[in-house]
C-alpha cells in the first residue's frame, strides 16, 4: 500500500466518522421536541458530547490527513479545487466551533428553563438543524472535491 492510498483510506474514515453523527443529530434534535423537560436536555447534552469528542476530533484528523495528502502530491495550493476545499474546511470549522456548539448550548438552557415546547426552543432547534445540515452538506462537498478533483476554473 502506498502512502497516497494509506492517507486516502484514513481521510475517508475520518470524514465518514465526522459526517455520520452530524446526519443523525437532526433526528435526535427533532426527537427532543417530543421529550419531557428532563429528557430534552439529556438528548442535547449527548449530541454536544458526541460532537465535541467524536465529530470535531475526526474533522481535525481529516484536515491533518488532507494537508498531508496535498503535501505529498506536490500539487500547489493555488489549484481551484484545493482552494475551494480550504474555504470549505474553514466554513466547517467556523460553523462547528462558533455556530453549532453555541446553538446546542442555547438549546440546552432553553430546554431546562422553558421546556421543549416553547417557541424560543423551537427557534433554537430550527437554527441548530440548519447549521447541522450546512455542516453535513459542506463535509460531503469536501469529500466530492477530493474524490473527483474537478477543474473548476482557469
């Protein structure tokens, strides 16, 4: 097995680990609507725990492997698909660290204070769902860019 194949294998594993839970978070958050006042915060804390201890480390490891892949390939960072991938990585980190974590934290506070049936909680849930969908779509696009390396412009 070559270094390229090994890096590709680990990259895919880490991206799958990062993407998989994000897809399920949407369903768990929706389930919190039907939960009682004690269960909704537990569900949300579990999502946050998975995000902080599984998803974000997998994203970080995937980024390290991706940078290694670019380095070993000898391709310049100015290639359009590489530039776009960098932009997508930045977007995933910003959405994950600044958007998703704070939105889930807000949801936990609202679930404890007002319950999962309040309008505030529903608004916070809608925001976290949209952020989760955005992260999942961008992560999938990163996988596609690496797999197909399209000639986008220039």
